[in-house]
C-alpha cells in the first residue's frame, strides 16, 4: 500500500491520512496524523475518494536518524575533499539525529537558508519504524519497518565545512525549516524489493546520479539494529540510508541553483519533486 498525508481542497480542513489508489487519494477514515495512524496499527475504515487533494510530507517524524551506508558516495565525496574514507566506517554504521519539525513535502519550494551560499541535495531512501523495537538483531530488524519513502536531505555545504572539524554535528548545515523533504508517499514493505530498488536524482530533467539499494555497505537491518542497541525506537521514527552514489552535487562538483527542479525517484514510491528557493542573505 501507498500511504500519504494530504490537504483537502476545503479551506480550514486539517491534514488527513490517506491511501493512493493509482492517482486517486482515498481518505482512510482515521482521525489523527500519520504517526498516530502507524502507532495504531494502520487501521483503515470506510475509504472515500478526495478530488483535488494535495499531497503533503507523508509524516512529521518523531525524529530523523541519518546514516552513511553507500561506499560509492563516500569515495566520491572524500576524493573531492582530498581525504580517505575512515577505516572505522566499514565496521560502524554511525548516524546523526535531527528533529522532525524541519520536514517539508513534495512539490514545495526548498527554503535556502540565509546563512549559506552553497546548497546541495542528497538522495536517500528512508525507512519508517512501525513498531517499538529494542535490541533487535539485524536479520530481524526489517520486521519493524512500516514502510519506505524518499528523503532529500538538503545540506548547506559551506556551513558543513566549518562545523565538521569541531567534531559535533552536523548542526546548522542540516537543520532549518524545510531542510528535510520527504515523499511523496510511504510504501509498505510488501511492495518494495530492496534487492532491486533503484534510486535516481534528476536536476532540471538531467540525471545527476543514483544507485541500487543493494549497494549499501550497511543494510537497513544493520542500521536499525545499531540504533536500537539499549534504546527503544518508536513508531514514526525515520532512519535514512545516507546519500546514494552520485546523489549529491558534492560528488560531482556541480551545485544546484535557485529555481532548479530536483526530482528524486524510487520505484513504487514515485517521484519526490521540489524547486530550489531563492537565497535570502542576511548580514552577520
């Protein structure tokens, strides 16, 4: 199934949880947001079509955890930075955390933060946790996934270069209103084949990069198991694969510009499309 959060054409209506049937949005009859829907076991009451519905971010996550699982991305990025991939990366699927309030959805304008002059897209697949889990084995961890969505982890690269040597973060390089685009829907695991699923990013219609999920050095099972050591993961938490090979401008030394249209595609999940906003520089 493909689940969405949508806005109805009626002014003043609160966002609702729905299901996509082809190109039609069906209201599933649940009074609550997507996280509550997932936590309740995804109950579907009487469905009704909603003409003119507009898709929003499929959920506002309880949290984001973002990993670095694609060796190809790291090799490309580190080569451009004149560095080698740390040996520890091959053994440890580390992550950083961010807040779900930074999320935006499909067909929105990505805000360009006032404190950055160099913005970058990052193509990722995200797993949405469906059930509480703690101390799970990697081989069992996918059983706790509610579904998958596309994540554009937008990055302020100039800020990131200043922050990372300090040894904390990334912080403001990854976190401002609208810095995390999710969508267009959450697809349940029965419709996603992780062995064959391919990710692709296009900028203004031109393919910039992409890779198969099977190329991840650390699998989603590994990521979930690592995060869940001595810690309970809750329904509605999001874990990202990290950037797919060729999925960022950093790797190519090509940089998105205001007005560019970024399209990220992943099989049955569809296309996450956003337009890059205009910088609003401030004096500091």
